[in-house]
């Protein structure tokens, strides 16, 4: 597995999801949210996990005040629900997604750790990840291999 640059930092395949994400300048909001939700130990664990990781820009595009509200201690359950909706059990590479989409006649449904599903499809040359509300994120950097899974960087926050 090769080292990929994300947010100006090398993402080492020998490090876990949290160890790598902490160094990405594009994922400081996501890391703060993971800490606030108490998910650091989980995402540092054995996994494997597939994480669709929204960038800071994706969080900034949410309605004003959304992130600040989610980070409040009293909203920890909601924050946890949103974050675990971006995590799928197993290590699903772009090749795995392609096979699932192909066998699903152009769409694949992925069950998230949160419990709801994400729909994966191809949008031209890019992967499209659609949430239960019909919002679609696109993978901007795929196959960022980790010791305990894989990260696919996405350009929107998905909502369960």
C-alpha cells in the first residue's frame, strides 16, 4: 500500500485512522468531532473500517451554527449518530465498491455503523455517496489505506 497525501500530510498505511487523520489540515473539524463524540478509541481499534471522511470545507458548508451545536456536550448522541453514519464495517477499497456497484446494477447499498444505509454509485468518473436524505457527496481522494481500514475523502457531510 502506498502513502497518500491528504491535507498536506502523509497518510501512512502503517498507522491507524486516527493517527493519520490528526495530521490532515483538511480534517481538523472531523478530528474535533470524533474527540467530542468519544470515538477516538473505536476508530483507533482493530476494525477494519471504511471511513467516508468529510473535509473542513464540507463541515463549513452545513447551515450556520450546525457544527458548533453538534460539538456541544448535550448533543453528543446526535454527533455520534452523524459520525458513525460515515463509517462502514470492513475495508472497502474503490475496487470493492466497483464490484458492489456492478453487481447492484449501478448502485450499492452499504450498511453503516450507525445502522442506516448509504448508496454508492458512479457519477461520471467520480464515486457518489448518497445519504438517506438524498444528499450526495463525491469522493475526492479514494483508497487512503490505514492499518485498520481505508479512508475515502468526501466533499459533503452525510446525514442519517
